[in-house]
C-alpha cells in the first residue's frame, strides 16, 4: 500500500506517440518518441516488442506517461519516462483516452 500523498507525487500525463521502432539487438525494447506538450519530445524505451511485432501501429496513439521518473540509460539509450499499459494474462495493450486531447494533459 502507498499513501495518498505518495500517489499524488506521480505525474501522469497524456502523450502522443510520434515514432516507434525496435531497438537493434534488443528482443524486448521499442524506442518511442512521445510529444508531452513540451518544447522537445521525449524518448522513452519500453519493453513491449513481444506484443507489437510492428511498432508503427503505435504511432499516433495517445497514452498515459509517468513523466516525473528520473532519466534512465538502457542499452546506451536514454529513457525519459514510462508508458503505462493494461497488462493481463497473455496480453498487453495501450490505454487511451476516449477522444483526442492535448499532449501534456494531466491524468488524475
């Protein structure tokens, strides 16, 4: 369990995926470039390649991003956030707003 105050620290924003490609020589990683309504899009690495054999299907999707994580280096590439997915037995899928909204919109 976490407290409500701990949960409030999570900065979750809607981002629009601008590009998606597999990371060479990495079975699980996809490199996403995401517009979070900031001056520069963010690069986010996501271990979802097993679920998306064609990463280009992700382009244009609006997804929730945990935006206030520290930058992490994975296989020499920076990851500047985390995409949140719905995950269950045998599936992983994006979670998307029911209509298009401005990138950077806060999720509460």
